[in-house]
C-alpha cells in the first residue's frame, strides 16, 4: 500500500515565522512533528529583535534627551530589522548541520550573538536602575557645582587680591571690573608715608626730649652758681639750652605733624571708600560665581551614555545587593539576546536537520550528476562539431586540390597552345630556317633540316 505524501503546512503567521529563520517548507513537510518547534523558534528570533529595538530606543532617549518620538521609533525600527536579519542569518546558516563540526560552526555565531546581547542589555539596565542612577548623578552634579563655586570664590577674593600666580586659579578667573585693589594700594602707600613720617617725628621728639631733659637737669636750682649779686645758671646750662633751642629751631616738626594728620585723614577717607568698593565688589563676585555655578550645573545636567554607564557602575559597586541584582539582570538579558543561537545549541540535531542534510546531499549529488551529464553532453557536442569541422575541412581541401589540378591543366594547355602559335608564326615568317622543336621546361631547340 503506497504511503500518502504529507500535507503541506497552511499559510499563515506560523509559516511567516518559519520563513524568517530560513526553514525549507517542502523538507519540513516530511517531518511535521518539528513544525511547532520551528514556529516557536521563529517567534524567539522575532522577540529578540523587538527587544533589541526597545533597547536602542531607551539608549537613544538617554543620550538624546528630548528627542522626538518619531526619531526614536525610526531608529528602533531600523535596529529591530537589523537584529532580526542578523539573528535570522545566524539561525538559518546552522540548519542541516549534523556532523561533529556543528558545535564548532555554532561557536562563532554564539559569540556574535553574545556581543549583540551585551550591546542591547545595557540600555535596559539603565531603565531598571534609573532612580538610583539619577540620584547618584544629581548628587555628583551638586558636589561638582559646589566644588566649582568654592574654587571660584577662592580664586577671586572679595578684596580683589590677584591670584594669577596660582596654577590652580589660572582657569577660574572671573571677568570682573572695579576690584578695590587700587584703593588698597593707595592706602598702603599712604600708610607707608605716614609710618615714615611718624618715625621721623618720633625720632625728633625723642632727641628733643633728651636735650630738654639734659638742659633741665643742668639748669636746675641745685646747679646754680653764686655770682656777684645773687645766683645764676652755669655755662653748661647755657650750652644745653642753646643746643636744645638750636635743635628745635633746626628740626621743626609742626609741618610734619600737620602732614601726618592729613595723611591719617586720607587713610580714613580711603578706608571708607575701600569698604564701600569692597562691599560692591563682593556683591559682583558672589553674583558672578553663582551665575557660573548655575551654568556649570546646567552643563553637568546634560548627561550622556558614558555618564550613565559610570553612574550604573557606581550604583552596582555601592553595595552587595545592587551588584548581585545587576549581575543577574546582565546574565538574564544576555541569555535572552543570545537565545536564538543558544536554543540551537541546546536542542541538538533535530529530525528536520537530518532531513534537510539528506535533501541537501541529494540535491548536491543530483547537481553534480547534472553537471557531469551537461559536461558529457558538451564534450559529445564538441566532438561532433570537431568531426564536422574535420569533414568540412577535408572536403574543402580536396576541392582546393582539384581546383589546383584543373588550374595546372589549363595553364599547361595554354602554354602548349602558345608554343604552337609561336612555332607556326616562326615557320611562316622564316621558311628557310631550321624548324624548331619544343623541348622540356618550355624551351625550343632548333635542328637543321
């Protein structure tokens, strides 16, 4: 009793899923028990591609914050199609392999799927740890902004002192005007003049006091001398008084005292102006520093993919449980992304693989036989063409030889006719001369009569 051929699979979503992974339906029809497995296999490949598209959308949303939805959907669709094509090729290229080299051929494909899995797993982990990462990034931005603000205040003192000689302040200078440095320098100069003037006045007063003390001691009543008619000062007293008076007249410090008073008033005036300028400059420095801090915080707020990766690493290494959860999720997403090739490794050689291997072998042998038959036909056709060519060549050569012989006969006849005509002409013109007889090689030899 003849066995009925298996019924072909109906068209539908299952057939589309199987065609996406390169299943040859006529061969699968011979092993219909594997049809559900390969339908689900196609669904796994499609789900992996969709997971990759979602991952890319999340990654682009993290990098290009505020990007339009249509751009994210377009990028996700393109990546989904790309991942689907790659996974489809990885899977379809392994069908029909039943030898021991099967696993060796699957390993490069598995490594490629692992790389794709690593690329698609990170953005999804960003979403899982998004609150912790945002907290870490916010704290880091605030700390960086505070540190930058402190450096600005340190490198731009409110009293206007220059810090250009400090290497760490080279890039932290605020472009401000109206620093009270000039007033402070003026105050310093006035104070130096006042100090010098006070020193001079003090030296003069000290020397004058010394001379006055000496004069007073020498001119005391106990040192009077008796003179006629009473008591009088001594010569030493007169000398001391003269020296004191001469020193006082030669070192008049009253103008210096007035000048010192003017300098003190100048210092008080400049100090008041400097206090006012310092207060105004302090307001400018604080306002500029706050503006720079705000700008710095705004720049830090624009985080990229590397910033989020560093934040994820910081969250993972902050404690044991986040690290454990991240590792588990990494492995889970990696397994899901590598599932198309991993399923092929786990299922081993299926009945469809054996049937396809046999079909491919038969097709290969049939192709080789057809090729050999076509080559043999081509050789026979070539032999026949060569034989016809030889026959045609022989016939043409014989015809040419016949034509050549006929041509030779015609030339010989023409030559003989020419000789005979020439002979008759000679005989008719010279009857008394010897009659010539033709010889070989076209020459005529004459003999006497």
